């Protein structure tokens, strides 16, 4: 019997939009279940109007696809709906994943309209995996992107993810911790994230600890004796400057100094932290503890952190919770999953979705995504989406152009062209081993370093171009022209 707790289930095959199953049943009963289809996942807008987003969640997509199956309980439930044929239910009972899947690796900066995941396979299967691919990549890419913005605002100061208790569910806490680490955080308050992924679990003390004792000094001194090598004291339970800092200094003098141990730090979680940190820094320095670090927390985000530092806050690290783990300023990543081609008698037939809303018109065909790098500066110049069988020859000049404002053209020379997607599955068999989350984090920072500084601005960042090859642009225009005649 499966657990009623979906987090403990051995598969999440029914975590689909129901229409994926009704369409699957329709495809099957119409005899076209083996029609080969191509789907792209892409997104249309960068959260917070930033300069780039960060790809995250690929490892969990691989885990999901690798274990995709339907249990007897799943089949019994679907039978109760009364709309699926027994032949289709039998197909699901004997389900065997057989798709090819490609993705841009985790940690890579990504941009609107380019395929970040491509799925090729039987139409029933390629449609069925839509929801899990979207929710996994949308969530982790959103949090990784937000975390990176916050880490950049801190200008090299460590950011700790403190949002577990404010996350949207327990899986949001666990995978949000993973994504925030990829984005640049040094660790998380979420203990299970260290057990699962090796992400450092971090924390200090709670206000309840201080309140439990008869005095703040007693609370500090008991804690210091218990955790002398990790002594960071929370100093704002009563009054930061009148009691918190003086009691912390006395604890350092009376407990840690006799043990030959230096204090780790203090944490301020309320009040005018910029002002308090300046005063606290002077008090600690005057007491002989210039090496005692000051950590700030309390509903922080990239804008607050940036302003605090501009105003001279004496903060060495930040704990960021709800506004990071929920990306509260712009909490929807907005990735979509669209049909882009079919195969008929071995020939790829491009498909396009047309809309009066221009931003919703899709790019057709089975495609490849390239990133062009300047050989001299090693900075990214632009991304180019081509038809799958096109090669960008970086031994000679290549013309790129804006797909909407086609008169904007540039001849690129002395560059390197790198295909971005890697193959995850081939004929349903796993074809790719995910790096560790530590390796992904390191790769992410290396890839961000290839972006121009102008793209790192929080307001009005430089627009990075995602262009279409001439062949793909011509094909898109031809399909648009034909659609207008239907």
C-alpha cells in the first residue's frame, strides 16, 4: 500500500495535470500513441526583470523520469474515473519510458525563449511528463535565480538560506535549499538538505533559548559552554546595545577566553540593523573582539542588503529566509512546455503555436541552442537557436540578428561556439550522470563570470540576445504565413 504522504511514495507518476492523461488516453484509442513528437520547455521572462536566470532542477527531473511507472494502486484509481479504456490502462500498467531527453546543465545562465529542456518520444509519453518537468525546473530555477541576486547584493559576504519554515511545503524547503546553494548560498538552515545533498546545515540560537533562562547572561553562558567552538549569540531578544552586546562580551570574557577560544559572532534579527551593526562593531572592537563576526537576518532581500551596505552597515554575513525561499518579489518562473515538431515517416515536420499575443508565438522545429563566446575576453556574446542539424562554424565569421528587429545585425568574429544542451536520456535509458551539487555551484559561478557586468545590474540590466539562425527564422516566417491562410 502506498503512503498517503506523497513525499514518501516510490513514484510520482500521477503528479500530472489530468488533461495529460485524458489526452494520452485519446492518443492511444486513436491509434497514434507511437507518433513521435518533440516538446520544448522554455520560459518567456526573467524573474524580477533581471539580466539572466539560472538553470536548476535537472537532477530531480532525471530521478523522476528514471523511475516513471504506474502501480496497481494508480491503475485502480484511474479505473474509478470511468473514462479510460482497459487497453489504455493496460498500456500504463506496462509502461516503459522510451523518450530521448536533452537539457541545459544545471548552473548555466539561461535566457527567455530558448529550449532549456527538449523531449522526443511517443506522444503519450512526451505529453505525460509535462507537469513534473515544469514544476521541477520552474521551482528550482526560480529559487536559484533569486539566491544569486541576493548573493550578488551581499558583495562577497556569505548568505545563509534560512527559509525552511516559510517555504511552500516541505519539498519546497528541501529543493529550495538545494537551488539556493546552486545560486551561491554557503549553506542552509534545512538540516535534511545536508543529509541528502551535502549542503552545510547552519544555525545559531533561537529567541526561545534566551527567554527560557532567568537572564540573558545565563542563557549566553550556558550556550557558550555547550558550543564553545561555534558560539554565535543572538543579541536582540531584549535590547541589542544595552544588554545583548554587553552580555555577549561578558560571556566571551568569562567563558570563552579562559578556554582559549575566540567567539564566532553575534546575530541581530530585528531593529535598525544598519545602525545597530555599526554600534555593535565598535563595542566589540573596543572589547578586544575585532574578529567577532556580525550576522544579520530578518526579512532581507537583495534590495535591503544592498541599501544596508551602501549605508555602511558592519555586517559580515546574512541569513535570508522567506523572501529567498519563496522568491516573494516575483514568485512565478513561468516556464512552458510546447509541441514544436512531429516525425512522419522519419521526416521531422515543424509545428508552431500562433497567437495574437506575439510573445506566445513559439519557435518551431527540433532545435539546438548555441552560446557564442568572445575568444579574447571569454565573455558570452549571444545565444543562437538553430535547426538541429545546423552547425555554427566558429572558424569563420557568423552573422547574428535580432529575430524581431531584423535590421539589427552583427558579424561575430574570433569566437567559440558551444552547444548548450546535453543528452539526459536515450531511448528511455539514462545517458547522463548529474554532477554533485557542489560541482554545480562552482560551475554556476564560473558561467556567471562569462557574463558582462552590465547584465548583473538589478535595474535595467543589459539585454542579452537570443537569436535565431537564418534557416530557423525563415522556417518560422513560412509557418506563420501559412497559418494566416488557414
